[in-house]
C-alpha cells in the first residue's frame, strides 16, 4: 500500500476557491482559532487560500477536512486515516485479499487488518497464526473449520453480520458458500501481522522429508509425490455440501468443541439506542472466547454525533462500512486534527485521546470500533463533567453552573438522545 502521509495528501492539491469559501464559512470562529494562527479563517490575503500547483482534484475532494481544516485544528499529528480502497489486492483463482498493517499505517501498532473475498467454493487454505484472528462477515456466507487444543473440531456457516475468533495457534480454514461467496474483514491483535505470511499446511508438508511424512501419516512415501511445491493460499474448489454432512465427516472421538468460536451481531439487541443511532458492544462478556479483541458496532443517523469521548484501556482501530464521517482527534500539545472517512476506510485513535465521529452524509453511518482488549471501556466528556462539582467545571469553562447541572449524568454514546 502506498504511503499516503498527510503532507502528500495535502500536496495532491485543494479544489477551487468556492470550496474553500464554503468550508471556511462552516468552520466556526468561536473558541481560540488565532492561537496559534491556523485555519483559513485567519487568512488575510486571498492568494494564501489558493493552490496553483499540480493537483489531483478527485483525491482532494475526498478529504475536505485536510484541504480546509476547521479553525480549531492545531499543529500536526501522525496520520490516523488509511483505507482498504487503495491497498494492493493479491488476486488468485478463488478470491483475493488486501491488507493494511503497521508497515502501511504507521500509527497502527496494536492491530492489523485484512479484507478478503472468496468465490463460491473458494478456499483460504488450512493454516494457523501466531496471533489471534477476529473477523466480521460483511457479505455473503462462509464455512469455517477449526480444531481446539483438545483435538475437538468445530465447523460452522457464518453470514453477514457474524463474527468469529480464533485464538493463536488454532488451525482453521475458510470457504465461500453460495449463492455469492463471502467477503469479510480479519483483525489480528498485532499491528505487524500479515495475512501473506501465515503458517500453511502446504508449505509445511512441502518442506518435510518424505520419509518423515510417511512415518507420521503411516502411508507410503510416494503417496506425497504430487503435493504442491508452492502454497495454495487461496484456491478454487467445489462448493461444499451440507453443513451437517461436513460435521459428521470431521467428527472426532473427543467430540465437538464446546468453545463458541462464532457470534451473531444480528441476533443481539443494541447495547444503547438513541434518536441519533445505536451501539452494539461485543467483548469477552458476551463473546467469551474473544479475550484480546473488543468491538462496538456503531450506527449514526444523518445529523447524528458519536459524542466526545475517549477509551482508557486501548487504542481504537476503526473500519467504516457505510456512509461518510468526519472525526477530530485531540492530543496533548495541544494538537488537534480532523479527517474524513468513507466506506472501506480505516481510522485509528491512540489510547486516551479525545475524539468524536460525526455523520456528514445523508444516509446512516455504520462503522466498527476495534480494541486490543478483553473489554470495551469508555469515558464520555459530558458524563465526566456532569459528575464533577458544577462550580468547579464552571470555573474551568466560564459557563453558568446551571448549565452544568443540566448535563446528562448518563452516557448517550450517540446524539441526539
């Protein structure tokens, strides 16, 4: 994936003066935009807002908050925007995959992500990882196989909105089902993990002496004369038969695993619902096996806001599924930076940094918040202030103490309530 630094994105060029004027008008001038002097609201000469050099208008139009940041943005920050949309695809007969790791997305130390597509019958070959794998189905249906550390298999069919979690070292496979295969996003609990560098069945067999294979499997050595010399990784196969038949064929004397490797977000009620949207929290409390990944599925209606908040226990890796959004991240310094997101994009907020997410479109905004943690945890700015003595807060912000007492001591998560 190309290294799209903030400087290179800005170098792609701003759009015309009408865009700048419109964005500046909506930026707002209250607060303290002149310290330090940043933002188009502070420009005194018209030419300071133009960009006569080389431009890529299509790219620039995707990032209005980079081209003309709100006047409340200050200084620079590590880029917290990335995307599967410009990640290189590895395509094979049977499907494709593209990934964003820490090598592509410098700020993302805690997790890495893979977007994968399997055709009907397409197989992601039998393999395992040194890291845990958390996944969400975004389209279609997929059959997963896995065996636990006690030798007990589990085979399940998962559909859009379902999750799975494989602890480190447990071998598994994935196969697309009819009528349209499967697409999903994988999350590894290590920012350096790559789907292109996994422990695969074909690789191991190809690099084990034939006499050892014969002794291990109790078959003649020449039974392995036609094994693949290169990893299959993704390959096309026939669509598998009925789930029950597969489970029967794979049955172990130890029985079926009692570990629930899958979870259905569609079957759970929202953790919180307001007029502005809803949140579903999935962590080790309702998906016990998921001990290193916690998640929240967030839906924000047009005009809604994911309230000002931060997460005290882990960095937040975001995957945008539908709609368009704007997010500002606040850091010490002070530093504040605003970025725009669309479907397929990724965001990243480091632990304890304040932020909000605003729906900037005309349709619902849907995205996932992912944390390398066993539990979801959050501190909301409004709740914190409402649960602090009003006079103390009022002296900080020069507000009427009565306004502080009107703030909600609950945590709405999505506004309006």
